[in-house]
């Protein structure tokens, strides 16, 4: 039986690197993968999954209107698929998470999703919330806080490094906008 996986973490834990490595492993064994990433994250170009260590690969994009199930069934008319990999999975909608579960359950293709669990205010993203509810396997990817403990939180900052406590849930950025911290250090700075 195909499974739905959710690999989650704070920023800078290597989610995109792990996704690209998984895709490479499938392809190295002669298997086909299909990759998706959020259309709103175009820091490395539209439809590009890129890691901070220099790996990158082209991908299909999704936004809140994308029917991933339909795109996968259309792709299956052209080629065999052995795995579906989704980067920036926190930006999935509830319906899209249900579509991913259907891809596993009806079509029999494993789906590996990678994303943030929470935003800069410690709130769950929509996609993450539904993946936490529906995924067959939950796997945390770990990174470290400045103190050496496991970092689980994302602190948003402005250009001067001052903490941002309010604003839109989504603001695309990297080390220039976010600091990963353990819960203790996040709470000390965010509240």
C-alpha cells in the first residue's frame, strides 16, 4: 500500500535537500518521480526546488486552485510514476491534502511531502495541519537553535534584525527574514 508521508521541520533543516535526494534515489533505480513546489516561492525561479547547498531541480507548481490529483492522472497517461514529491507542503490546501491521500489510496503512488509545521506566530499552516491529520507517516527533520538544542520555531525579523510579531502568515524569505530557534528562545523573543 502506498503511503502519504509528511517530513516537517523549522526552516534550514534540509527539507528541500532531502526531497531532491529522494527523487535522485528513485531515478537512479530507473523509477519516475513527479515534483511539485509552491508557485508563490520563486526565490530561485518559478518551478524550481533549490537547496541551500546548491542542489536544484525543475518542478511543477501549485497554488490554491491547482488540482494535483488531475495533474497526476494526466501525467500517468504519458509515463509511469513511482513517487510524487511535494516541497513547501505547508502551502497546500485542505482539498489538496485530500487529493494526495487519494493518489496514495486509489492510484497506489507514494507521496512524500516536505514543509514547515508552524509559522512565525507558532500557528499551524493549513497544509501542515491537514498533513498532520492524514499522513500515514510523520517524520521530523531536525536542525539546531543557537543554544544547541533542537530548533522547532521560525522567528521572523525585519531588515534590521528586529522581531516581527504581526503580519501576513506567508512572507517568502530565508536567512534574511527568519531565524530558527528552540521553543524557549522563540518564546523569549516573540512574546
